[in-house]
């Protein structure tokens, strides 16, 4: 059970990191990137 909990936490961290990097890339690449991406980038670290 402990192993499952550990991987669940790592999966959450990796998922949030991927979301953050996706938002950063959208802000850089897409001229019309909006408030959602800026909020994600401002709210977390990758």
C-alpha cells in the first residue's frame, strides 16, 4: 500500500509539472494565449 501511495504522489507532481510546462509553452508560442495559461504559470513552478 505504501508503494501505491508514493507513486500516486509522484504522479500528481509529474502531472502538475507537465501542466505548468504546457502553459509556459503556450504563452511563448501562441500569440493569443490567455488568462488561463498565465494563471497556471503564475500559480506554480515546473
